C-alpha cells in the first residue's frame, strides 16, 4: 500500500524541517547526556532517571522517524495554482456564519499542517471539505454532530 501523500505549504515544510533538525541536533544530545548521568548513578535496574531518559529517547526517535516519513511523502502546495476564484489548498477564506453573523478567516492546508488555534484547517475537515472548490457568494452547509452549520464564502485570498 503506498504511503499517504502529505500536502504542505512552504511554511509548513519549513516548520517540519526545523523541528526535525532540533530533535536530531539538540534533543538527541540532551537525552544521551541524561542517560549517561543516570548510568553514573550506579545500578540501572532500579534507576528511575535511567528509565525516564530511555523512554524519552524512544519517543524522540519515533518522532524523528515520523517527521522523516512526512518529508519523504511531502507535496508542496504550488502557490501559482492557488486561485482567488475558488477555494483550494493554500487559500485563505473569509466565511460568514449565517446563524451568528460572525466572520471567520481560515487558511486551507493539508491535514499534517492543520492547527485550529492558528486558524489553519484541513481540507479533510468537515468545514474544509464543504468549502473546497466553492466560489465567493456560495453558501455551504456543514454537517457536524451538533447539527448543521451554514457559512457564506465572503472572500478568497491566495497565500
């Protein structure tokens, strides 16, 4: 089974590369030093510092493997393909909540880069899926567990 393609913006790719570099160059050394110090305490069979450091080391190595896999399967969003005509990956979209009248602004990104706290939603999320391919003025319905949300697309911007 082929590995899933990871869709990223240039900014998202840079963040992953920086995190990977930090894990490899800084965190690996810190944990190796913790393990070395724990071994110096003597009997490692009952040494909680040693166990904690080994567990952290395993977590870091797993995170490194995950990030390396993401980079291997990364597909960069082509900024030239982002249209202000229809919602696509990389678009920043202004939505009006038709129930409450609030304006919401989201950037549509791949699932690996989604972060609602930064107003970045995945193209695979309910809202992202509903607005993909839509134009300014379109009204979309988003079915969520709490019911149905209605949004009007007010504006579409490129990256």
